[in-house]
């Protein structure tokens, strides 16, 4: 971004002309090159977009919207600031449906009749060169899958955050231990939660840290 004087032979110019964008910022005339918006197209992003389109169509034809709305009213969620909020029935249907379709499970037209699964217990990490082996005690994986999200590698002095983590393992069914490979040396925070493969409901997060060594 550059400062300009008398842009386009005027006292002020705003908008795009050719490949340049003119504006005024805090009383200063500026100009910068127009940048086309980035449209990431990773395989996961494309899958989620396709799932969202399918679920939106299914929701439009769903005959149980009132049941989903009632479920949403009875099950408030928590936003990023820790405040209690109520999602819509459509929000719940899309969220649960997306989780189920990502592990190739069928989506129910009726809201869950059971509670969310219990949190993972006994999470234990064993790091070796290039990978982390994650073991846990419960829950059993007969009706649940365990999702693993990683934040790292980062400096040892920084606390891990689920908002910065990325999903590294979301199997349709897994057994302990789950081995996460392709990792660079450094400190990792591993977040795990249980996913019910019938309802799409998830548990609260648990986490642990470890250091993947260099070769």
C-alpha cells in the first residue's frame, strides 16, 4: 500500500481502476494493487463443501424440522467466549451430519435421543522420530471414534490451543494406540475427543503435550 497525493488528479479517490484500488485511510489517500481472493481447494475443504451442499438439500426436504428445533432449544452450546448460545435446528443437523459423513456414516433425520459420549480418559502420548503414538483407556471404540487434533510444532513456552489445532486423525473406527505420522521435530499439543458414530455427538476435549525428537 502506498500513500498518494492528488490521486487521479482529485482531492480524494475511492474504488478500483484497472489493477489498482484507491482509498482513504485515516485521512491519508492510499493506493494498492488489487489482489484476487484466495480460494483454497484442499481435498478436505472440497469434501466439506460437497457435504454441506448435500446436507443443505437434505435439510430442505426434512420432515422433522420441528423436532430438530426443539432439540436445539433444549441443548444450548458455548461460543468461543464461553457464552451460552442456542443454535438452530438446521445448525445442529448440519454439524452432526458433517461429522458423520466425514467418517462415511449415515445421517439420521431425527435428532439424537442419547447424551454426548464421555470424554477420553487415560490419554498417553509416546513420541518418536516423525510420529506420535496416542493411547487411551476409555471410551471403547465399538460405537465411538476418537478424533485427534494437533497444535504444533511450536516453542515449548507456548501453551497449545484447540483454535490453532488441525485434525490429524478422524478414522471411522480406531483401536489404541493411534499413530500420527509425518511430524516435524518440536513440541506438540494433542487434543482428543470421542465421536459417537451413530449420532455425530462429541465429547469435551482432553489434551496432552509431548516433544517429537529430531532424527
